C-alpha cells in the first residue's frame, strides 16, 4: 500500500496506481503492506482494486443478467462489480438486432481482456454449450423444461434448459420470434442426437378454444366473477346470451374445468 485517505487505500502495480474502498478491509493496513484483489477500470475510468471477484472470470463461464442494450456497441451485462458492467460486443451478437438479448435476459459469458486492458464479456457459442450439456434420453418425454435461448438458426432455436440439457425448438413449434438470452417455457416432445426436441405450443388439453376464451372474458368482467349459467342451463338461454349451442358451451366449460380455471356450484359458474 502506497497511500491512504479517509475513503480509499492506494496500491501500485507496475507503476500504475489503483484505489481500494476502505469498506472492503477488515482493518486499516499500514503503508508498505501488500493488498491483493481484482484490478480493473471502472465506469468512471478510475483504476480500482477490489476483493470482490466478478461473477465471471477469464476461462470461467457463467450466466450474467442483461442490464442494458446499445445497438451501436453491444449488450451490457452484470459483472458482479458495483461500478463496472461488461459489454458483449456487437461482433459477438447476431446480425439481426431483433435476435439480440433484452434487459432482464440471461446470457452465458466469460471475462475477456483486450490488448488495451479493457474488460469485455465473451458470449458462449453453441459448441461450448454442447460440451457442458447432459445427454438426453427418451425418459424425458412430455416433461416441462424451462430454458434460455442460446442459438438461433433458420430451422429453429437451440436452448439450454435449467437441467443442462440442450434442447431444439423447431420453427413450427415456436410461438413467435425468439432472441438470444430469452427465458422460455417448453415441453419435451422427443429426443435425438443427445438433445431434447422441445415445443412451446400447449398440450392439446391445455389449448383454450375460442368459445372458452369468450366465457373467460365474460367471467372476468362479471360481478363477483360468476355467471348464472352451467352445463345444466337451458339451451335457449345459452344461445341467447352466448350465441353458441349448448353442446359448444358444455365443451368449452369442460375445457376450462380441466385446466382448473373455473368451477360450478349452486347453479353458477365461478372464475377460480
């Protein structure tokens, strides 16, 4: 340690001075004592040394939260340092900005240092995920899997699940355009080449029909979330109020009850 004030201790490394917040030290050091830590240049371009290690290090890959996006520079991720974010360069990101991560997404990165000593976040590629992934089998079929989008291709999208399986969502099984780092909820529909085949589409019994959507909308706007119609109601009353047959009404009610969105009792249908 070469100097000290009421807020910071200063050290020199190869002729360059770095400052450490005194709040990080358990006890005040003496001039000449050695201090160890992680050195970097913070957002204000000040040389800092800290005992708090970044979430990601050189050669160590981990997920980091996206906190900002600049189309002219890249994506900013949380480094774990209070005054320094890591930038994933636009050179590492897809050409299409619509496929870039957004604030709140998660991406796997490692710490990279350029020839000027600047810190960057290097984005993991599909090959790295393949090395980290577990081998999938048929026993996983039909289970729900949450994951993060890791690569986008013309034919579909690759994800890494929370259980560290590689999953592939064919474009026909997506519910819309996806982006790198996006969190997705999927279900397993098969497996091949050690990876899971996934779908974002609901199971047949989870699909809500247009008639069921109409009934839900009526219930959501009804007083106390209930309507005086059930599967026992008169067909003419149902036709007059909902504009559909009693058979269609009953099928819609059955669809909603299977999903536990409604219940019937005492001559009323209730929104659960």
